[in-house]
């Protein structure tokens, strides 16, 4: 599955992850983007709109799950 961890068009702007090509990541989002806290927590960043995106350009393999994020909840190992 395509992930924002491997898309060359994913950008963080003002605390939001957005598509540099202007595609909506989440339909229910007012700006089409997602909160950057998902990235900080290392959550999966796989969205339905990205799966068939004609502009998707891979920058390589996705970041392994154990190397994602920098904020962990209490009791969670890094």
C-alpha cells in the first residue's frame, strides 16, 4: 500500500501534512490535509486517495515502523 512515508509530494506546512500536488488526503478534512501529530506519533500514513493517485512518485521504501515518529505515549518503547 502507498504511504506518505514514501511519497515525494507529501509536505508539512503549518502543522499539517498536505499534498504538494494539491490532492486531498482526507475527504472529511477542511483543507484535505492531516495533522502533523500523526507523523510525530509514527502512525501509518496510508490514505485511500493516495492508492490510485496519478501523481504518486515514490522516494523509495517506506520508513520502517520502528523508526517512525519521535513522540511516543507513556509506556511505549521506541
